């Protein structure tokens, strides 16, 4: 499994957990998930 696929899976998990009504202190899981998804999208350029 490629690093890009792993990042996408992590992003999906973070976004799914952010949708649950569980309070998270100090950081927003949705923003973190979006950042990981953006990193996964840009991974071919970052790793070149």
C-alpha cells in the first residue's frame, strides 16, 4: 500500500471521528483530517 493511500485512509478516519458528537479539546479533528487529505492529494509532488 502506498503512502498516499495510507494518508487518505487516515484522513477518512479523522473526518469520520470528527462527525461524531464527541468533544475534542485543543484541536479540531475536521481541520486535521482536511490537512491530511490535502497532504495525500499533494503527495506525488511532495515526494518527488
